[in-house]
């Protein structure tokens, strides 16, 4: 019985690692599209083309992301903002965005 539990836990952990690997591929694709947007001005179109492609849908699915049109539009918006994924996911950026939101709410009141 303990062998079954150990095997199941191992398989679950392997699945989580694979999902994280594919998520890293998605983040790299977003960064590439941001770089294309800065260099050529076509980043949102590039990420949309990739996300709608067969390979892109497969990678998104393996990363645990449903490859629907809403996701594609969100990725296009993210690329349009031009903030690299490493910066967007950092604590400092999150705190800065929250402070800006609070300042906007204070101005509106």
C-alpha cells in the first residue's frame, strides 16, 4: 500500500514539475512578444498568432491554461503594456501598482 502512495505522490509531483516547465515556456513566449513589440511594434499580434497556433494551444494546455479567446486577448493586453514578466511578477511591481491604485482612489474621492 505504501508503494502505491509513494508512486502516486511521485507522479503528482512529476506532473506539477511538467506544468511549471510549460508555464515557463508561456512566460518566455510573452517576453519574446514584448521584445518584438518594442523592436518591430507587432508584439500583440505575434503572441495571438502563437497562442492560436496548434503548438501554442498545446503548450497552454500543458501549462494548465485553457487556450480560449479570452486568454488570447489577455495575453495581447499584457504584451501591449510592455512590462516584462519578471518585473510584472515581482513584489515591488505589485506594491507599486497597489500604491498607484490607492492614489487614484484618493484623488477620485
